[in-house]
C-alpha cells in the first residue's frame, strides 16, 4: 500500500464523495497539518471564515443547497464557538459534518494541562457537549478510521442532520488503504411493504369525494422531493399551501396557490382552504410556534392525511415505517387511480399588491417586501433573517424558481449573512439575495469580507430600523435593551475589503428610491451590492404584527 495515502486523505475523499466541493472553517494549531490535505486535494477547496460560528452558518447554508457540507475547527475554543450553528443545523435538518482537530494522542494520554482545554486532563468534555445536536460522533483512531468515518457520514446523509469527528494530527498522518466501497453501498430501504400496502388501502377508502387541500413544508425540501411533489400537483390539480418554513416549494403564482398558512395569522382565504376542507393532505409538515402564530392552527386531525419523515397516517391511523418518498409515491398512485378527488374551492387572491405609500414617501413595511419580491427572479437564493425580514417576505408571493431560506425553528439572529455566503458557494449559478436587519447584521457582519474575497456578488438588503424591531413588537417597544449602537453602514463594508471595483453601496428612504436601487442591483451582477433601507423602528410587517401578538409573554 502507498504510504502517501493517509487517514486525512480518506476522510476528505469521503467528504467529497458525499457531495462537498468546498470545506468551511478556521485554522488552529490542532488542525493545521491536515488542512494541508485539503489544499492538496483535487476534489476540495478550502474556504476560510472569519470565525467558527460563521463557518458553521456558512456550512448550514451550503448544506441546504448542496445536500451535504463540512467544516473544520480546532479543539475546545473553536468547536464551542461553532456549536450554536450546529444546533441550528440539527433543529432545521441541515446535514453538516464537523471535523475537529484534537491534541495529539500522546498529549491526551499524558493528561497534562494542554491549551484549548479546561486544564483538568480530560479530553472528552466537548464530544459529550455535541451529543444532543448530532446524529453521530466518533473519535478517530488508526484502528477505527475507515469504519467510523463512513458510519458518521452515512448517518449525516441518511438523517439530514449534523455529525462530528474528532481527529488528532498524529492520527490524521497514519497510512490507510483507500476506500473500495461507495458511501451509498449500505443504504437501507426503511419502508415496510406491508405498511405501505395498508396505507394505500386506507387512502383509497378515505380520499374519494372529499374536498381536498394540500399543505407542504420543510421536509420535502430537505429530502429533495420537490419534483415528486410538483408532479403530484400537476396530475391532480388540488389547491395547496405551505408554512413559511416550506416557502417556495411550490409555484406561488399558480391559481392553485392559496397562500402561506400561519394559523390565526393566516389570510382568510388560506385559513379557509386549510381549516374548512374535508381532507387536508400534509406532506413533510412540522409545526413551530413562529410558523403557526403560537400553535394556533385550527385543524381537525380526523380529516388529515399526514406524510412524515418515516411514517404516514390517515385520519389518525399510523403506518410505519414508510419513507416519505414512498408515501408520496403511494399517494400519487392512489389519487390518479380513477377515484373521485374534489379540489377544495377557495376565493382566489391573485391581485397584484397595491402600494400603500407613494413613491416619494418614506418606505413602509407593508410595501417593502412586495417591492423586493417584484424585483426577484428565478435565479435567486433568498435568505431572510429571523426578524422583520423573515416575517415580511413570508407573506408575499415570490416568483417561480426562487428558493427561500430562513431559520424559524432555531431562530439565531445573524445566521443568514454567513448562510447566504454558503448557499451562493454551493450554487454558483445562482445569485444570493440577503434580507437582514441592522441588529442581526451586527452579529456576523465580518463575513462580508469572505463574500468579497470569494466574489459571490450578492445583493444585501439591510433594513436599518434602529434596533431589534422584532423584539419591540413582542415586548419592550421603547426599552433600551432593544436599541443597538448606531453605525455608518455605508462605510462598514470598506473595512472588509469593499472598493468601487468590487462593491456598490446604496442608501434609500422612499419606495421610489428602493425600486431604483433594486433595478441597479439587478444590472450590477459583477459586484456585491448593499442597499441600506431606512425604516421606522416601530413599523412592522402585517404578518409579524399578528404573530408577535400570539407570542407576547403573558403577564397574568
């Protein structure tokens, strides 16, 4: 066997096989030597981030677009900086592999006070800390390297959630045979054919002659079943909706689109389509407080057909195990088998938005997001941060082909700035559009330096509304803790490498100025474009007003 092929080579070859062509991270003395293996690889490229948290966010955005991502940090200080991002990836089903460089095995065995540790001679504290936010973990040794690397990566891919590998530099240098099998060689079909057959029988008995609406959500995207879902819609013509978590899964400009469902905060037409049908087909749906206005959905579970990750149900009767893709295929077969399907009729609201403010007046939140939507195209990846941006864009119709990302479950503000970087790197043929508030941007703004270095040329719409407006809407409207330091956003990017050659900074205060700026951004594809939008700190999108009312802390 060649002495040149090492455990590090094996690991990075498997990472490339899983679908990554870039690896995110921050160098540290415990990972430096095997970072050289990345640079030497003809399959991978290193993307260095400004800190480990941002690396984790970038990897998350990459994983959502590519289906797998990897990052490398150092032991202790590095990995703990990234654990917030890993928790978000776990909560929102983003398959990210975290490789941590550990002290040499001899140093660990000596139990001495090594830097980046707690100084107690115990080196497994941190692998224990990530247990709740990973589906698989392993400390790599020369004896277990091939089996454990493969096991962890396979589980990351299967469960669509993060995994963790701890690798010492001396172990990384050890020789190993190259892999002779493929990662997908051990893929298992979890579906019980008996359960699937009974599910189809139950569908055949339940579906006929009932007014029907379909609701889709996050897991359809995470499992890559968008085309399968669209084929079902095309062959059945049933009306549909999504939660904001599943926004842009389906064409929002079709007459079959009822709108975004958000419990009591839903528009009347959406609420009627979902809550007053005789059969509600839920595909990959997961309710959260922020997507349902505090779990305010009024849905009779007796009328629900529910297709979930590894199970399905009809009117409360469960069938498992059934993979979502197989349940969706069975549903398609039954619905097109000649039985009578009755699409739920609803009052269509396809009228274009009528602007509330004039073009020469200060921009309003009930116009802002419609104007942005009107200037998007099928080539855009839209990342909206968890604040006015997320709730603003969730309530408007987006063009077919746009992919919308947010983080409503984990809700870590600042996430979308690095995530939009990762998504743009994962799909270089698309243009990233970042929608973020000034408070959120302050947490991760330094990643603009990597955006400029990588020349991804995003459009950044930064809403400057003088603080944490989403928090003001929930509690403390005028409290000091919802204020942030005042910044000169027009010059901040210059500190991170922005010049006239690679960036364009714009500032707008009216609807007309915003339209002109967005038109200029669409024309300026060879530069990063940042549009600072001045908005009133007390003005919020209509959907946020309804949801924040449901989320307000109870004082009685």
